[in-house]
């Protein structure tokens, strides 16, 4: 009982913009699925909601790429993207029970994050070139694909979501739940509160905050929106 | 032994015969869907901005939709679930009332469009409502295309 009376020291792992990004992306991916699946019930045969939703997802992904280049160290690609051998070594240590702790992403988790971002970005990008099967809606850059290719991109747009992204999301969620239950590392609360309990983190030296994270995040969000919407308009695409 | 062989043979033959019996109805409904798809094709090009508005093509699609939709509900008897490369999903026979009602709705929407669509603007606004009947039904009752 005694240890509960002493509050454990908690240190910062995830900055506010990274957390807001994460949960907004969760909501938008669910909404993207729902706005397609229930378009009839929503009275939206031209998928207007789904198309705006996709542009929002793309903006978020571009923002996350910028944040991975100019954000705080734990969110930076440079600090969490490791090679496959580092990931394999980590996987082996995990299997043999060798304790290793990271304040940011571990080498294996970092690759999953990269895959998730890449996959969602690919699905959103393919969506720009798709064709609804009754010709009711097209992606804004559909004319560059033409009908035959658009049909191919459309099937990839679907396939990368179901089953590929869904499988990866299941892996991602299951791993985070297991870390909490088996290893007693509260990774899910950390993505909500931003804090992890103080421990012997091997990447702690790389972990450093940036000044004015909020204003920087907002400036990068504006940049991301300009890239996505400006890019589509520059190529003569029509917004939904 | 002979009896067993006969039973086995009849098990093989009866479903084949049942399929053969209904080949016609499946062919017929597929031809109707094809006619609707062909009639819808030019309207899709207009919606995508690839073709200019053409009232005659829209009127033709409206006519074909009403004619064919009136026939389709009856062309899914219980013994036409398989064969002839049908894309019909079992869900059709599990929700027969909803499925048949969709053709009624499609015909009604096409009928309403007869008067509501007069120019490019009303076409843009109203035609997706008619065509939405196709997509909504395909999503529930047609095998997904690869």
C-alpha cells in the first residue's frame, strides 16, 4: 500500500500537438469509413462528406510528416525510425524478456507508426484518383488517371483500407494493450496525458522539447493545408 | 450399391438441373441491369464533367430505369441464387421485401426526375438522387467487384 501514497514521477513523452493529431486521425479514419459505408443512410450519394474527410486526412498526414521533421524529438522521424536490424534486435529482446524502455517509440513500434502513416497517406492519395462505381463521384484529380486506371486505383484505395490498414490497426491496438497488461507500461494513457512514469529510458538523451510547440504546430498545419488544397487546385482539381 | 449410386448421381444431377432451370431468369435480370448501366453511362460522363448536358440521354435513362426496374423485383426467385455468374448476394433472399422495394423506389425516383430535371443545373442536383438508388443497392446486395 505504501508505494501508492508516493506519487510516481512522471515525465513528458508526447507533446500536445502529437496527441491531438493522433486522436483526430483516429476519429477521421473512422469517419472516412462511416461516410462511405453509410452514404445512402446519410443521403450523400455523391460522397461529399467522404471526399472532404479524405482531404482532411491528407492534410493531417502532411502535417505529421512536417512535424516529424520539425517537431519535438520524440515525434521526429530521425529519433524513432530505425533500421530493420534494430527492430529485430528489439523484437528478440522483447521475446526473451530483456527489459528495454523507450520514452518515444521503440524500434519495432516506430516501424509500425511509419507503416500506419504511409498506409493512411497512400489511401488518401489514391482517393484523389478514384471513381465511384456509378460515376456519381470522382476524386479531385481523377482526370489524370482516366477511367481504366481510376478503376484500378479505386480497388487499391479499398484494398489498402480493407483488409491491410484494418489489420495493421488491430496489431497497433493489440500491441499497446499488451504493453499495458503484460509489461505494465501504460502506453495508451501516455497518448492521452502525454506523460510516462519515470524509468530508465534508453532514448532519454534524444528526448527534448521544442519552444512554442503550439504556434509551430499551427503554422505547420496551415502549411499542410496549403500543400494539400493548393496542390489540388494547382493541378486543376475541383474541391467536393 | 446400385441404389447408393443412383442417390449419389441424383444428388449431383438435381442441383445442376435446378441451376439450368433458372439460367433464363438470371440471364434476363442481367440483361436488364446491363440495359440500365448502358443508359446511365452517358449521364455518368455528364456528372463527371466529361460530356455536355444532354437532355435526350437523361430522358432515355429515365425511361429505361422505369421500364427495367418494374421487371427486376420478380426476377429473383428462390431457385436463382446461383449460376450464370450471378453477382447476386444471399442477402437478397434474406431481405426480400427491402430488396424488391428498392426497385420500386428507383422507378419512383426516375419518374419524379421526368419533371424535375429540365437543364444542367437541375440535372446536377437531382440525378445523383436517382443514381444513389443503384449504388446503395449494389453495396448491400451485389458481390463486390475486384
